C-alpha cells in the first residue's frame, strides 16, 4: 500500500498488481450475487445525484465518498448515517483508489480532475464512470482511452443521451433514409447565465476546502472570483465554458446523427462574453463551425431573449437540443426525444424516451459482463465529443477582435454566416450593438487521425493551437506519460 501511494503521488505510470486491485479486476466477471461496490468523487451537485442514483440500482453498494470540501462530504455522509448505512469518507481520491473494497469510481469532480482521476482509477484496477466532458484538453482525453484499453477497464462517459430511447429511435429512423440525406446538423445551448460578479482581488478559500486537493493537476492560483464552486466552469484553468459544460451533450447527439466517429477536418469559432463585465473568462455567446463532410454548427447563448425578458431564445422551438436538417424533413428535439417535420413544417413522427435515465444501470451491466461493447457511451465516444468542445475553445482563445457589424461577411460558409447574423441580432436585443467587438477565431485545420492541428509554413495559427492540446500538470498530480 505504501508503495502504491508513493507511486501515485509521484505521478508514475505504474500497473498495479492484480492482487492489490479491485475485486472486478481479480475475479473478472462478477457473480450474480456479488455487489458492485462503487465510490463517488465530487459530491456537490452531480455527484450527490449519482449517490442517489447508484444506490437505487439493484446489486450496487455505495461504499466510499470523496470530496476535498469537508462540508460537502459531511453533508452526504450524514445522509448515510440517517439511513443507518455504512460508508467511508475521504478528501483525497488516492486513498479511495488504494482500497480493495472499491470496484468502480464515479467521477463528478470539476473538469480539470476528470482525466487524471480516470487514468489513476484504471491503473488501480477500477472501472470508471466519468462525467462529461471527460477531459480538460484533447491530449488527456486520449490518455483515458489508452488507459482503459491497456488495463482492460470498463469506462463509461456521462453523456446519458446515448441511453435515451427517443433519440436512439430517431437515429435508427434517420439511417433508414425516409427523410433523405442529412444536409446540416445544428446543436444549441440557449441557457441563461448570470454574471458571476467582480471579486476585485484574491478571495479567501472557504475554510472547509483543501484547496491543494481541489486544484489538483491545475495551476495553483489565487481565487480570483467570488465563488469557488460551480463558477470554475468559466475559468480556463479549471473549466471549458458552456460548450464544455452543457454543449458536449448536444455535440455528441449531432455527431451520432451524422454517423461521424472521429473529429472534423477544421474548426472555426466566433463569440465573446457580452452583456456584463465580470471575472468569467469563457464566452457566454459562441458560434462554432465543425467541418465534417456534412457541416455541424453549434450555438451558445447565455443572455436572455432581450433585455428585461427572462425567457430564452429558441430555434425551431429548441433551446437545449439539436436540429438535424435533411433533404426531406427536419428533426428538432433533445433529451427525451423530439419531432420529425416535413419540408412544409407538418409533423411526421414523434420520438419519445427517458432522457437516458438508464445510463448508470447500463454502466453496471457492462461492469458485470466485462464487455465494452455493452456500454452506451464508451470512453472513445466521450473523448471525441469532449474534444469537439476543446477544438472550439482553442479557436476562440487564438482569435482576434473584430466589429460585430462586419463578422458575417467575412465567413465563407453560408450556414455559418446565417448563424452569426442571428447572433448579432440577438446581441442587439440585449443592448450589445454592432459597433462593439467580438472574437473571431482562426479556421484551424485538423488531422483527425493524429488528433492534432496541421502545421507548416501556411498554418501559423495551427502551431499555437497544438501547444494548447495539453496542459502542464502540477506535481504530484501528474498525468502518466506511458503505461507499463
């Protein structure tokens, strides 16, 4: 045990002996009467929901909880005490992974921790359910895929719409060709985001938080916002903006509809943070073009329909979801299904589903069968959809300022121009005028097979983009560089 802890603390790529790993590693397929023992890391919102969810799955026991915020950890531990149930509590995930009574780790920590926890868990012989996005950057997402294969682990991504019967039914219908070839996929995250305020300087760390453990592999920086929790989504050091927070779901659905298993050949982003000045760094308004053989356009809007109106915009009645445009009709919907319309706008067929409520149970099924093919959202799928978010943000972060009034005219793709034109109108309704500036990201050319941007004399921006494919990890929270 001491050796394992030292190895993990040093960030070494150690293949843990089977005798010291979880029961699922040593036994292979669990017996019908064997409980799958899970630990849950990150408990504030989603993790707390996962505690309740996994407790309700027959044959599953929640045996460990982990959070660097002792107040949140105690809150969840108290729920177990009230029910007279036994559970162990930890602040450091490395202590959880050292336990022999943990078969699987459920990861709902902030984004910057997802990949490292997942890789460490694979090395420790644990199966993994990791929330979306599975990674904070493209390189580390591939490390999870590699670790899952190398150590023979079952790793599920939390893109639960892959378990939604409604959207799965639509995809099957789409493949039948009844509404013709897909012409365009659109994804939407029209989700209200208020200002996070201006802290005005470094803020005190909440007394219950071990900030070193909370920060983990990210840069250990002063807290420069009013709230530590949740608002980390809008800080590049720890989060990926709303395209990585919510948008990964809809991007995954678009990619599924298109039948695209890999990444696109190019990406372009236009957007910014509008409507207020605060400590947030990520865009609250963003349009992204992904150049697959069929275009994919994604839109983020965090401002309301107009100033003084709390309602959000919609596109074909979709606020958070997808619109798949085909030769003979259009699908509009999201989690739980949607409608197919004909070219005249008449309803053809409805698809309804559960919104993916069986996703956790699907993971447990695969843990028992030891078949990655049983997973609805294998880590490879989660990695690719998460990487789409990172590609968009790299283009944005390498962008240059331009006046809103001139942006659509500079774009060569007509659907991209149209989306940016609607964005400009939306901003006008929120008091952001055309003489203000936005960030126009470069069109970055990508090599999907190598998962890197093309470099060369004519690809200047791509050189800098490749430098953003990974991050510097902070000792001792190091991502393993090789698996043995």
